[in-house]
C-alpha cells in the first residue's frame, strides 16, 4: 500500500475507493480556530496517518508539570480514544460545573471516496485534461477535509490543556502519557440502548426545567440568550453551507467552459482561435481564484459556525446541570420543611439540604466564570475568523480584477 511523503501538498488517490495511506505532518496542518494553551502543558498533533477505516494521530506533549513522568513524549491515538476521554469527563461529577469541550467529529471521507469513484467511472467520457484537473481538485478537497479533522482533534486536546482544572484529570494524563493501546471498545447494543434512554430522559427533564425561573438574573439571561443564539448559529451554518456548496459548484462549471472554449480555439489557426484560447486561459485562472474563495469561506466561516454550534450545546449542558442542581436544592428545602413540621428525620433532612445548597453554590460560582470565559473566547474567535475572511476576500478580488485587466489588454492586442 503506497504512502504519501511527509509534508506533501497533495495526495495520491485511486478510483477504487482511496485505499492509499495518507500521512500529514505538522507543517501541513491548518487551524480553523486559534486557541493559546498553558505554557506548562503544550500539546500538538505532530503527525497523522489516514487509512481506509481509521485515522491514527501522533500526539506530541511537552510539559513541565511534575505529575508527568517525562517532559517530552509522543503517543498514538485513534478517534475512539478521543471519545473515551470525553466520556470520562462527562461522567465525572467533579466537572459538572465546567463547560466540557465537545468531542471532535468522527473522520468521514465517504463523500470524497464516492466522488472519486464516480470520477473513475466517467474517465472515458471526460477529456484527459478535464479528468486530471477534476482528480487534482478531489485530492485537494480530501486533503482539506483531512487537515480539518486533525485540527479539530488537536483543538479538543488544547482546550483541555488550557483549562486550569480539566487538565489535572488523571484520565487526561493517561491519554497523553500511556504509550500503548487503551483498549477502548465501542458500545455494545445494551450500552447503546442505555445511552439512548439516558439521553431521552435528559431531554424530557430539560423540557420540564425550561420553564423553571432562575432567581439569579445572570443565569436567567444567559439561558435565554444561548437558546436563541444557538438557533441563529445553526440557521447561519446551514445557510453558509448551502452558499459554499453553490460557490464550489459554480467554480466547477468553469472547468467545462474553459475546456470547451479551449477545444474550439484549437480547431484552426485564426485570430478567433487565438481569442478563444486566451479567453479559455482566463476562465481557468478565474476558476482557481473562485475555488480559493469558496475554500476560505468554508474554512473561516462555515467551520467556526459549525464548531460553536456544538460548543454552545456544551454551554447549555452546563446551564441544564445547574438548573437541575437548583431544582434539587429547592426539593431539599421542601423536604426539610416537611421533616420539621412532622418532627421526623430532621437531622438527615438538614444534612441533605446543606449538601444540596453547597453543591448549588459551588456550581453557580464556577459556572458563572465558565460562561464569562466562554463568551470572551467565542467573541475573539469570531472576530479573528471574520477579519481573516474579509482580508482573504479582498485579496482574491484584487487578484481577479488584475486578471481581467491583463486579459482584456491581451485580447485587444489580438483584435
């Protein structure tokens, strides 16, 4: 099975379903969201290996923390082990007051494989020039998807490492330091059914608690804002995805137009043919610019909307856990009042009420700071990406304008 060279700008795909292995070095990666990590614990995915069934990530850790045995080390992990780590945080009651970063999405290259398979089937219909150009585009599309997959897995770890509490979890250290297979298995049928009913119970509980009035204006306002903001971000993400797909499809049409125009220009050596050949070159160059614009829109706008659509869900989960804690605290108050009226099990009820009150106050104090940090991080990320997108659009627009000016001048000389 052939393997791509480390640091390559493209990859070699075949028409039988992309059986080849692709390796990505740290120099090839592109981050969609910038996040600075704590200097005492720096994590990066230095290498990644894509096979047909899975992607293996080489995680490089540099640290000065005494909890680690070494200060510079590497381990290899696959996607299921990232999910295992996320689930450990979700199930740990000590982290209920924190926003747990959402897990990275499973690597999905099926769409690229299907496109390449269809391209292989149409090899006899397309000209060699059209086939080679479309193959190069599919290879570039696959590589971009692969880079984003690596970036999202690295960002998940970076978020954990940057958090002053989450990075101290023992499971996180095991994930980073244990140089062996974690033997993570997928959930069996019974566990999947249990997870389904657990999620269903949570959804019903969220509906029941949605009308629960919070006496703290900060949390009440945050809950209303995030519910509305989440809806708007998801709508914007869907609209942006449609726009990006349409933009890519439009850029793809230029390939056929350029090829047909070029064929017309090679019939007979006349002035019109020179004109058509030059015009074909214009369309081909503009197609490349338009492809870059579509890729930047996908990278800088669609991706950040998609990321924060999921991250807002994590913030809403924190608010749900706090509201559930508030409801438990109110129930404990009622139970204590009932016990005092009956003068029965008063001490037990007082202990339960005190424990519920301390847990609620703890969640409120930490949760408030978590939501403030989340807002600052979100605003900074959107500002950075939108600024970079605007600068990119201006750069490509100037390049396109210059291309048209040069082509018009060349066409005038032919005429």
